[in-house]
C-alpha cells in the first residue's frame, strides 16, 4: 500500500518503546525495538512482529490470546493490519465470552462481526470489524472512539523468544475467509 509506505513511526527511541512495554505489562522475555525508518508493512526483523501502541491500549496483549491468534490466522492478517477498534471488538468479545463462561469461538465471532477494509483508497491494507446487519446479530459494542488521531504512526517491533503464532507480514484476506461461518451444534449453544 502506498499510504502505508509513507507512514514512519513516531516511537523513535528505545526508551519510548520500553516505557510503552512497561505500561502495558509486556513480559520481559519479549524485546521491543523502535521501527526506525522502516514502514509499518515492511517485513519485520527475525522473530519480530510490528505492533501499534494503540492496539495495546485497545486490549491486545502479549502473548497473544488464542482467540486473537485464530482470528489473525483465519484472515491472514498481521497484527498491524487491524485498526485499534478491531482490537477493541476482539478483546470485548473475549471478555464477553469469559463472563458467559464459554470459550471464544471464531465461528461465533464471525456470526456477529464481519471483517471490512478501512474505507478510502489511501488506507489500503488496514481492516476493522463491523457488526453484521441488525437483523442477523444484535451484538454491538458501543463507546468505541470514532477517530484516533495518529494511531498509524505509533508502531514498533516486538521480538518473541519463540516466534509468532500468527502472520508477521502483511497479507490480504482470502475470499474463503470472508464466507459466512457455519456454526457447529456446540457453537450454537
């Protein structure tokens, strides 16, 4: 994406990324590095993934929750391809499932939410989740910020001691990943 190529991180120092990691309680086994002049979509360093500060603010945690891993793998997206509100929707779903005493299911999540590309041609490569049509789901999360100024510039690289269980390079969702889900009997309950 031409727009993503022009985005350079505002987190320029090691102190800035270390402070961010401490603020969000990232395990010390993970090593944060400023992105320098790398663009957000460029292949990350070995065993690293690119993360947004605003994704952490929105509920993304490291190590990644298994539901987050399932969703990123299903859609073939790197973590930085999800806008912060996409992370808020996924984190909210995990909390809702936990409070209901059920494991988060990707099929159930997809029954309520659909992956959509951010609008406008200059924002290609970024995605979010929106509720499916009102007649089908009825699940809505309210109070999400309508605009988050500068979120695309607050990124850094995070190295994992074991590698990442999700895509680390930007991809494009396959058509099959966007087909309406089929719920199992267990999911319907």
